[in-house]
C-alpha cells in the first residue's frame, strides 16, 4: 500500500477527498516568501494539505515526468515538499544529472533541515515546475547533503543524499526559503531557454529574478564557467526594454 493510500484510509475520522492543486509560476510573489514551520503534523489542516500535495505529485507531476514539488509552488505557506527518484530517468530534461543509487517513491518531507556533507560541488541544469516551458538554470550545488525531516506520520527521518538526490533535495528546500534556481545563477548567461515557448513578458520576469538576493557565491564562478563551456546550447538572454 502506497504512502498516500495508508495515510488516507488510516484517518477515517477525518475523511478528506484529495484534490489536484495548481502549480504557480515565477512572477508570483508567493515563490519568494520563506515558509513557516509545521507546528503539529497531526493537525487536520496539515494532514489535508499533505494529502493534496501527494495527490498532485502522484497524478499531475508523475504524468509530466517531474521529480518534486514544494508547498510554495502550490500556494501553501508551510515547510513541506515531496519528491520521488525512480530508477529510470522519467524525462529527457533530467538525463544529464541522472545518477541514482536508491529509488524513492513519492515521499513527503516536513520541516527539513539540510547539512552539507562534502566540499565537492557540481554544476548542472535544473528545470523547475514553476519555470516557463523551455527554461532551466545552470546551478552549482554541493554533491552530498544530509536531510533531517518529519514524515507524514510525525516520525523523525534522515536521508544521506548524494548526486541527483542531493541536488533534488536542495532544489526543493530552496523553495521553502523563498529561493528559485534562477536566483542561484550569477547572470543570464547561465539560463537555458527556448524562445519558441516564450514571450517578452516572461523574459522580463526572468531578468528580474536572476542573481537576486541569493546570487551564487563568487567561489562558484569557475565551476559555472567550466560547465557553461560544456553546455554550448545555453545562450545569454537578449532583453528588449
């Protein structure tokens, strides 16, 4: 029985019909706001929120070949995200970063705490469910982290994540801090885009976000530049004022 099925049918005193939530896009101020910690995992509102998030992940995001979603992306101001990591790459957009040691079904993470577990870093393209179609950012991140969190039942958990999983967890955790991947790149040279899918108004939103508030540390510049040289289809955005 899946995590969401056990959760739904194990709480018969508080039956909630799960619903698919809408993913909000960059430009929405909700994505730039840090979330609040969950005070009581057993609170029925929190439980209903968690159920809706997992339902959205298992239906909408699975169909789209996505790997994760954070509460702010669904208009929820709680410190919650969920992720999955199948053995086989579910979408060509993740092919370059795919390095899976352990499979994970859709997993709910509440009140995560992240600790960097290595000095090694890597730069890879990161798409995002809240980006416009055709957008990804070349982000430098530590290759290994430890994530401590509370699960849907209130139990304390920990994941020692490496490679793809470490990057995925850091990406989702950033959302809880009000940070998008566009804010993790030093300038628009490190944004991959497809003009076929984009409008000038969307380019303006991207330009406003790139490098703001949480710009990549200067010591990451060499990694960014080296990775840029290996990914020639990233081009600087030419903005029209």
